[in-house]
């Protein structure tokens, strides 16, 4: 963030000095009116480049998050991995993760597995919040404007359910996704019931 902020300040200063220099040269050579017109065009070009940069940054962030294009399977130690780290993401090695999972699976004994499968199902704890409340939250999150709304899922959960003393939301994103599936199933059932009647 420090490097990014310093880069932004330096680039802004260079742009300001460039536009001022062009204004002074044009004003002395062609007059004030043409100098103002040239500065207006330069400002429009700079704003267009800023908007293009913002769109590109949004595209790169989505591509990293969804592991698309060059971010699908980057080589360890390459420039793509460095770009992912600069962007604030961590690279998870799927091969190592699957290796750990397969080792854990191989340590299970057959009698342990059959004991677990034959256990009666317990009722579990009743949900703290109703499906109606989760429906409202799911619809709010799924229907948000991703270009204009900078709120993250953690921010929404903290706003709806409050936070712990350390600032983390009381409900996790994993809990949200579990309830999201239930809410979507409930909505599908209601739509099918309405269509059939």
C-alpha cells in the first residue's frame, strides 16, 4: 500500500506538471482560449486512462479470485505468482492439499468408518436466525451492484449480525454460503409450487 500510494502521488505530480507546462506553452503561443481547450482534452484523456485502469484492476482481481486465464495454474516462483501476491492474494497448492487429504483418508480404519455410518443421526442445535432473515440477506447480497457497491460479504454480515470484540463478524462467510443454498432451494420450491398451481 505504501508503494502504491507513493506511485500514485508521483504520477499525479507528473501529470499536473505536464498539464501546467502544456497550458503555459499553448497560452504563450496560441492564446488563452486554445490553452484552455488543450488542457480540457488532456484532462479528459487522463480521466479516461484512470477509468480504464480501474476496469483493468477489477478484471484482474476477478480473474485471480476465480483462477481464470493466466491465473489458472501459475508456475511457482514465476511473475504470475508475484502479481498474485502484490494483489494481496495467497496461492494455494492444490496438489499439496489433495496429498494431505489422501493421507488423512488412508489412515481411516474400516471399523471406524462403519461405526460412524451406523450411528443414529442427532438433531443438532436449532438455528439462531430464521430462514426469512437469511432470505433477506441472501437477496441483498446476490442482487448488489458489483460495480458501484464496494461492500464485502464480511461487511454485510457484520452489519446484519454484529461483530465480536476483535471486529470479526459473528457469522462467517461459510455459514452464509450454507444458508444461501437453503434459501435458494426454498425459493425454487416456492416458484415450482406457484407454477404448478
